[in-house]
C-alpha cells in the first residue's frame, strides 16, 4: 500500500484570503493530477502566516477578525473540492476561537468531511504568535484512502523542535505525521525531521512556504532505517528546492508496517517509569524566558 502526500510549496498572496483560496485550489488540482491521496498546505495558509504589527492601534483586532471556522466559505470550498477530486486535503488556517485565534490544520477526507482538527501546541510564545491560543492535545485519525486506511497525526512548525509531539503521535498509532511549516528549513531542522521519523518509525511530510517568503525545501522522510539485509537506508523520500511546486512524497506503508512489527525502537523497550522529569513544569536557568509581552514564562504558563 502506497500513501501519496502532495506537498503544496507555495508563496502566499499576502493575507488576501480570496487569492490564497484560488491559488490553493489550483495547486490541489495539480496534486490530484499527480495521484495524491492527500494535499498538504504550508502553515496558516488562509492569511499567509501573516501576523499583526504590535505597534499599530487596532492591528491585533483586525488580524483576529480574519480568523475562520468550519462554517466559513474558505473551509467549505476545500471540503467541496476534496469531494470533487476524491482526494483528502490537510488545510491550514487561522482558526476562530474563544479569546484568541488558533493556528490550526484540518484534515478533510476525500468525502469532504473534517475528520481531525489540530491546533499548534508549541506556539512561538516569545513573538507575536504568543497572541494565539495554543492547542492542548495531539489527536490521531484514521484516513480512508482508495487503497485502504492510514493512521495520521499532525505537528505544526515549532512543534517539531521537541521530541515529545512525534513520540506521542506514534504512541497513539500514527503512521504518517503531516507537518505544515513557515520558517527556514536548513540543515539542522531537516535533521530534526529525519530523526523524528526514524526514532518513531513514522513517515513525516513537511510543507513549507516557497522562496522568497521562506526557503522552501519541503521534505518527507520515511521511518524505515534499514533494509532486510540490515543495510542502512537513506530515509529521505523527497526534498524540494526553493521554488513553488507540487512535490509528491510516496510512503510505502506495507514496508513501514513490517518495520514497526519487529524493530527494537519505537515503543518496545522504553522505560517510561523513569521519565517523570519530562512532565515537570519547572524551568530553571539558563532556560528562563519571557513571552512576547515581556512577562515571565515558566513551564508553559505565564
């Protein structure tokens, strides 16, 4: 069974939602033409990952007013498109939410139903993204493709800087992790993604903004590190350059599932009874920080 993820590496049309909708639709049609099972957008596509100028009066309110929900045309158009193309879509947007918006991705299945919405847990709290409401969990869903089911979860950009999200998704059965992105994907961040895939035996597909908004390099890694003769494998599935395009990442789920049945990492030999410190909220020097408004930040709480 192959699972084909189309990475929609695009440059946004500013915060023009109509223009971004039209461009996203055109790229989804290209993805369907390539045989994709799901099309993945860069982070917060409806507003082009645009934030507000904190020095400008009323800018924050105007920005928050651009947030959308499942009842809005932007989302419904992509639901209809998924039905038309018989292809799932991982749609990213600034999500309307009580108090402050969220940075979200919704997985729309090929029947046009939203089967999972994930909000970014690790928001960039030191910058204006700290104005967002963080997500509170890492859900996993079963996506029905033409060839069979696949278990899918999501991370968003800064989430991949931490090992815990990918591990939690793996523990819940995720086979492929979709990762919308909006920052430079250079060697170290690419290495992070390769490591998250290998250590959890999951496929990871990451879609970034094209240059010049970011540097592109949307990428996918397989979770299978060795062949049947125990020879090391290059786990890269595809890596884009900086230009706009639709880049297809084909994951061999049969091979991945065989690997997960016998390899020694993943969940087999963990010793979670010794990991209590990982759930501590204590933060000590040299890691003390302040949030985007200069308030002390301690263990994820102000």
